C-alpha cells in the first residue's frame, strides 16, 4: 500500500461548486488550483475530486459521455494535467472519480450498442430480449429501458434510466441474453476500464474513487465474481502503476479490501451504522442517542478483520447525503471532527463541512441531484458577491449561494480563534504530529457501546494515546481499568481533565486526548 496513505487526510472537492475562475457561474479546474493552498493549510494532503469527464449531467457527472475528455465547463485535459501537477507541487495527491458501472445514455458506445447490426459495442451493455416475464427483477439492475434502439431489446440500467449498465457479466447465467462474468464480452469491458484508468494515471493522477464498485457483476449475491474482477484490475495496476491508489464506494470493507481496494468508505447506506454518528438521531448531538453499540460492533468486527490489509474510511459527509450541520451545531461538530481525525483509516472532509456549511433546504433539483441538491451549493469563501465563489451574476450560478445572514465563510472563521475552521485545522495538525493517529496505527474501544463517554485507544511503537468524548448535556467521568496510567493531556476541549492518573472528567460537550503509559 502506498506509504502516503499512512498520514493522508482527504478533502472531497465537488468541482461544480468549489471555485469559479472564469465567472461563468460554475466551478472549474483553475478555480480548484487557486485554492490548493487553502486545502493544504486546512491540513489536508489529498483530494478526491468528483467526476470531471464529459457528461450529459443527468446525474452530476456520474453519467459519462466520454471517459477520455474532461467536461468543457471545468477545463481541458491540459488544464486537468496542470491541476494535478500543482497538487503534486503542493505535496498533495489527487484521486479522480471513476464511474465504472454505467455510462450516459448519450455515450457513443451506447449509441453503437443500440444499432441493429452487430458491432464492437453490441455486448458492451446488458441487453435483454423483449420476450419473457416483464416484471422479473435482477440483483443490481434497477430496471430496463427501451424505445430508442434499432435492436429489438431492452437495456439494463443502474440508477437513473439515463445510466445503462456496462456489461461485466452475471455470476450465474440463467437466461440466454446473459453473459457470464468470465465471458470474453465481460472481459472486454474490464479491459476498457483498465484502458481508461491507464489514460488518467499516465496523465498523472494518483488513483481513483470508484463509483458503485461492488455492484458491477449482476446477480452476484456473495459478490465473489465482482471481487475477482477487481482482483484482476488490481493485479494489472500493481504491475503497471504500483503506486496507484483505489478507494471504493462499496460499503463493505470485508469484501472491498479482499477485492484489492486499499480503502473502503463507511457509507450512509448499508450495514455500517455510519448515520448513528453524525446524522438523524446521532451520538454526537447532545439531543441524540446515547447508544453507539451497533456502530461499535460493526466497526470492531470489520477493523479486526481488515486492519492488516487496508483501511476503512469515515467521511464527514459527501455529495449524496444531507450535510452534518443539519443535525449538529457548530460546537457539536468540533467533537465530530475530533472523532473523525483521531480514528483509524483516512479521514475524508467534504468541502464546506470544515466551516459548517448548511444543507440548503427547498432548492429545485439540479442535474439529477434531487434531495442531494442542498449539499452541493457553492463554497463560501468570503463576504464578496456569491461568497467569493464566482464573479458571475447571482442568477447565473450553477446553484444559489446560502443567503442567510449568519452563513459561515472561510474568511470570517479564519479571523475567529474559536471557529470550527480553526478547530479542524488544529486537529489535522495534531493528527500529523502523532504517529499513533496514523491511518494504520492500532485501535480499540475502551468501553461498551451504551452511554457516555466514548473512549478509545490509539497506539503504535512510538506512543499510546487515549481519546475520550462526552457529547451529552451532563458531565461524566471515566475510570481507566487497566495497568496503564493516564499521563500528559495533549488536547483538552471544554476543560476535560485527568485526575489521579486513572480518572477522566469530561464536562458536557467536551473531549480529551492524553498519553497512556
Ligand atoms: C454514487 C454516487 O456517489 C452518486 O452521486 C451517483 O448518483 C450514483 N453513485 C450513481 O452513479
């Protein structure tokens, strides 16, 4: 695994909404480039950029029309190369977003696949004859679309009807129109994907976040065939691009890391109980649940089984979920970030979460975002027009800027020593100074799930740290039940303290990091 992942802290950039350099109302590569110092000062040293290839934009770029050309609205391939070089010159890394499972309905490959005459792309997608039971469903296929092809058949789609599935085959072939996962047709799709990856790795990117990585092979209930597919891709990358890095949108680290991904996300859907942390009725809210048992059970089980061969990554949010600030106050978010930045795996900070940007309710959907629209609004930099995001007329913006009077911004939080931004900066730097907080340093919980405080230990051969949180409204204490003693308090928020080398006192809304000896 690439060494830089040991101390990587990622920043997710949604290119549409980060920084507009040419006043057309939408973010772009040059805008991102102009803000690399900001990302670096925040303490992040790696970037995941959401899809930036030519697209129909029926799903914010997750519907690619040309995998080899950047979307004109962000800039040219050459502009992207320059951005990547600038990222490296800042001592940082960048992962691109690879939409592996489907293309846009407007992709020329799909147009060719629709033709009646057999051609190179006929089997690049999953086509089903008109006959047979119409309402039969298949695992990992959302449905079938028809009406626009010459060939008398229906194409399978993944999410929206504008996203026809690429053909990686079926785990078990039960119908005449299906190909097996090891058929030459499915193999051709894998080779195509490898070619796309090579193209961008040759341009200089450091790897990929892979969209819907776990659902490529259909009817693959135990995901064994999808795992095998990725193992082949990983073997190819290990040989040709040994430093390249892969993180999956899989949501099952046990499978994803076996498949060859270096990292997998805890996701807002699936079995991880991620939502119990920061959203809905979350542990990190003073009014939320006091029960983290299910999260801890899931996390511990996955951690123990994967710790030697990959990382589980916890994001502050992403472009698909309501922002953390919708359920947590700015003060509560300080604890949430302290958790994110002291846990194993690489932390991911979704742009704007570091200043507590709001989820904007009631926006009209943009480019297939629907309820996700409110989490994708322009970054708030300063007090200028459009919060410094763009010099375009406000009516020209891709999405409106938060207009509330107390909207947070980078400039004002930089001027306030108590701000969330300053706090996040402090924590990223703290993580960087303590190798026991590296992504692969050891970890264990020191309490059972229910109640407060939340306490865990991080250690390596150099140091041993204890981290304790009390997000509740009442003060709590913690008694260390071990031969070790509590030493120097390294970070104390809201007067959390250590007494008699064995006791921790945590006022309401506080946390503490200290050494163990
Ligand atoms: C997951 C992406 O994060 C999401 O934004 C997208 O809509 C779906 N995959 C489909 O590609």
